[in-house]
C-alpha cells in the first residue's frame, strides 16, 4: 500500500495536523492499562475515548511522521506518574492527542480520536492495519479477542524496541511537534497528577 496522509484534528478543529505513513510504519493496538483509563477520566471523556472493554485505541509511530500544522499553542500534557508517559491533549476541547516518552525517544502513541478518517477513501483498518494486540487486558472488562495479552506480547514489544533503536540511528525522534528542537524539552510543562 502507498503512503497515506491522515488528517489530524481535535474535536473543535483548533488543533490540526497530519500523519504520513504506511500500515507497516507503526503498531495499531488497543491498550487497557489503568493509566490510559485514568487519562480518559482526567479529560472527562471516558465515554468517547474508551472502548466497551475500557481500552484505548492507539497507533504507535515515530515522531518524524507526525506534524501539527495549526493550534500548537493549545498543546498541553500531563504525567500520571513521575517519569511516566507524557500524555498530550488539546486544551481547547480536551481531545486526546498522543502519548510520548521523552524528546530523545522515537515514540508517539497517537489516539484514534485525533485522526480524521472522514476525508479518506480507505477505511481505518486498511490505513492502520489490523489491531496487533489488546494489551494490558488484566485491566479490561468483558470478553476480549484471542490476541489479548495481560501485559505486552513479546512480538509487539520487539516492534517498539525496533522503533526506538531506529530513532537512535536514523534520528526519527525529530522533528517532533511535542518537544523543542534544541533542548528536546516538552513544549508545554507536564502537569503532574497524583494517583
């Protein structure tokens, strides 16, 4: 499949951007971890974000494939734990945007809610590929598909490691819309939330 440019926009369209990718460029997963659930609660959008099994739909890609073209001033972030994932959202309407590790790591977990598939001819599954895993299923509710895992399956973990290693050699951690180009510090100071 050829590269596809997926438009990105928050609920109120104040923040917009694009992702340019092929399905093999990333990992299409559904994460059921308690931190993803807490983030949905923090945004006040549990019903809109979480699946019926309390999962969060994410597409994991390298930062260089994502651009924010409008509304960077609305990018805000939180950390649920010290040194935990930095979770980005649009402060204008509380749309979840992406999870990141830090400016050095070539990793973005982009929320499906930030992707606008309405203007694409292809269906979501064709663009992002099938769901690789329903991970952290120990925090899920209800019946899950056979490719569920209580933590992270080895195969998907290795795909993430490969993504991070490629970042070291090919500098795919930059440019990133979430971190300053020089210092690699977050463009917005993360709000520290206590558990």
